[in-house]
C-alpha cells in the first residue's frame, strides 16, 4: 500500500480539495473552499496546512463564525446542495458561535461542513484557554453542543480516525435524504500530528447523487389516490427545487389541470406567472392558495417538510381531505398520516404522470378566479400609501401612537407593501432575493412573483435572524453574474451583519434593502393582537418612569453601511426609493438602502391560522378573547 506522510490538517485539506459530485451526468467540484476565523486552536494546524498547500480551495476570511457559516449555507442552497464551502473555527466561543448556523442548516436540509478546533486530545495541558470544563465528564467540550443540531458528528482524537470521519461526513453531505450540518471536531494537538496516509484516501472521489425511484406498487397506489380525487392541490416544496423538477411539475399540473401552491422553500422552483401557480400557501400564504386549499380533497405535497406555516398548524384543510406525499426522506414522507411515494421529486412525478393518462381535475374556473382576485388584492397592497391623520394601518389600529411617533422621530411615510411593490417592479427579473425573518417572509411569499428559477431564496425553516446578509453573500459567490438583494428588518440587521465587511473585502456586490420600522414589528403585532401590551418590541428610549416608552430610535443604517465601505441611501418616500434602486444598479460596491417604513403596514391574514402559545389567564379582554379563539381553532386542526 502506497502511503504519504502528512499532518492531520494537511491530509484533511487534500481530501477536501479532491471531492466531487455527479448529478444527471454532470460532474463538478463539491468543496469550493474553506471559510475560517483563525484562533489559537486552529491556526497552527489547519491554518498551516491551508497556507502551505490548499490546492484549488478558495480561502474566505469570515468576520463572525455564525455569519460565515450562514454564508456557506446560502452558497450551498443556491447551488441546490451540490457545492459547499467548509467552515473552520478555533475552540471555545468560535466553535459555539456556529451552533446556531448548524441548527439552521439541519432544519432546512442544507449541507454545511463545520470543522471546529477542539481542546487537547491528550488532556495534558488542561484546562487550556477557552476550554469548557465539566466535573462529571472530562471528554465534554463546547463542540458537544453540535450533537443535537447536526446530521453527523465526530471528534478526531487520533489521526487515523480522520479517514472514517470524513468518508461518513461526505456520505451525509451528499445524500439528498439525510443532508444537513456535519461537525468534525479537530483537537488542536491532533491537527499537527503526522501519519502515514494511504494514498487511496487522498485520491479524487466522485459522489454520485442519484434519483431515487419509487417502487411500482407504491406508484400505482398513488395514482389510484389521485384518480379518486376531484379537486387535488399540489404543494410545491423545497424538494422540487433541489431535484430541479420545476419543469416537470408544470407539465404535470398543466396536463391534469391541477393547481399548485408554493412553500417558502419551493418558491421559484417553477415560474410564478404560470396559470396553475397560486402562490404562497399557509400562514404566510395568499387568498388564492388558501381558498383552494380549503376546498381540496387531496393534497399532493412534493418535497415539503409540511411545517406549521405551510399547513396553518394542520388547520387549513378540509377534515376529509387526504394526503399524498412525495419525498426522498421517509420521515417527512409519512407526515399527516399520508400515503406516500418515497423517492426523488422528478422521478416520482414522471412515474405518476405516466399512470394518470386521461385524468383531469374538476376545478373548472376556480383557479383563474382565485388568481384574479389575488391580483386585485396585490395591486391594492402595492399602491397602499400613507394618507395623513386618517390613515388606517393594515394590521389594525392597535397602536396608532406608534405610527405618529414613528413619523415624528424617523420621518418616513413609506408603507411596507408599497415598498415591496416598487422593489419588485424596479429590480431585474432574474435578481436573487434573500430573506429569513420578521414580517418580510410573509409579505414576500404573498407579494413576490418571479419566473426566474431559483431566484427566491428564503430561509424559513429556522427563521434565523441574522441569516440574511451572510447568505446573500453566499448567493453572490454562487452566482456572481446576478444582482443579489436581501430584504431584512432593522432587528435582523442589528443582530448580525458582519459578513457585509467580507462582501466588501471580496469585491462582491450585494444589496441590502433594509426595512426600518424601529422594532421587532411582527412580534409587536403578535403580542398586541393576543392581549399583551406594547411591550419590549419597539426600539425606544427609556422614559422618566424607567420604561421603554420614550422616543423611537432613529438609526442611520445607511451611514453604518458607508462606514463599512458600501454606498448608502436614505429613503423615506416612494420617489426616493425608486431613485435609490435605480442608482444602486450603477454601483460596483455593495449598497445599503435604508428605508424608514411605517409600522403596521405589512400584509396579514388571508384565511390562515397559526397555533401559538396564548396565556390561559389574562386580565385584558383582548387576551381572554385570544385564548378562547385559540382553544376553538385548535379543535379544528388535525390531531397528528
């Protein structure tokens, strides 16, 4: 057996550089590069290896470990999970910072390889700097926190353990049914240890990503269920996107006259303007999708986790409606007591299509009617403008003082839905838009329509504040020819925007469309509509009584962007927004468009319900009503 003597870190670097995937006959490099923030627990091991010989791996310098991992997740998602950037960190807080990103990636089934440094395997210098000690177990370190949020976890305590650990890591990362975050912890002493590695371990490896096919018997039973339905409705999930099955979905729906609705992950897998595309479904869905979902007698969910926002907490559908799920993962396929086809979305659609010759759904003109009604509502939202003292916010006049205080302190009169209408009209049709948290995912799922494939990039499995800026950079690295925009609130920007500096450093232009409503607006809506006061969700100064009821914070977010090397725009009106968007297209630097957007002017409702924890005892009448309403609606939801 031929061997080569290298350190663990050097062998790891060579191994990563020689991983490839093959899908539908296309072979491409799997590991694009490594992002890291060096610290004492990794710089002399992995750092030395990358400095000496990193092959064709690109090195990215992160600014916050969570941020750089979100960047890698955004990059992987935009590549439909067939290319990754590995993320390495030092021990202690550097590693712990990546735990949130790991949970985010695993929730969304996005491949994310994490290589955190670890404390000494020998334990002789213990406790070393940044070491977490537990009296009951010497083997525990900060990296054990990755165990519940990863699909595979390993610690390399001896050099030879690296081989099986990395082969297992690649198995999980390249498996559509099991992919998510993978953690391979690297003790800082082991990284530098030398070993005689079999050359076969370091040779080029091609991981074949196949299209799992459903057994014929299951396909026949699925076809029988569709044939028995008069009003089937397809739910297009993220699996349609990752399988690149959008075109097959359109052919299927057109052939059998079946409408389809989109989850956040499935949006832009198929053209938004298609006659059978109803748009977003569920809690953040529109009136067209939710109206027909209630009338459907069969829900055909393709590649969906069927989260509470998709199903309206299992409340949305007729009690007699049945489910047929297509999913590559058995765990998701069996949800809602469904009959299922276990396999790749494209392969299963083609198999099902061949068994439904002559079938037609019986929706008639309902599809066109509900779509037309929604378009009327969309136009009203896009043209919703501030009207002076008699202005009525969409979300309801629950706290009119916030509107008046906002105008007094921040000066903006732009509404959120009006801004979205302008943005959709002004930016390029194939631009990539990114979001994750707050009220914007709901507004975007309802109001955003695009015919450009994979141009809608929403992280809404974990709804992780702080994902937006970093993931937008990941999208830009994945598709540098496209303009990439993130739509985010002021709360998310404040939580994590460190990788904006990385974008500037890399010369990769990204565009931040920052909706500043001086607080955590969607949670303010939630609390006030359920009997909680206006508490802890607006960005205000303390008043004389010691409460946060003073004036609203007026932060110059454009100025922050300018200080970091971006071009900043300060927007308070529709005209100013149009001008900023047009000028931003001419820039080669990253841009920050700081929009002062009126609170309570986001979308809401459209025939959905969300099961959320509500206090059983409440002194306010509104709170009592909310509890009674929740108890009543819970009784209408499916119980599995």
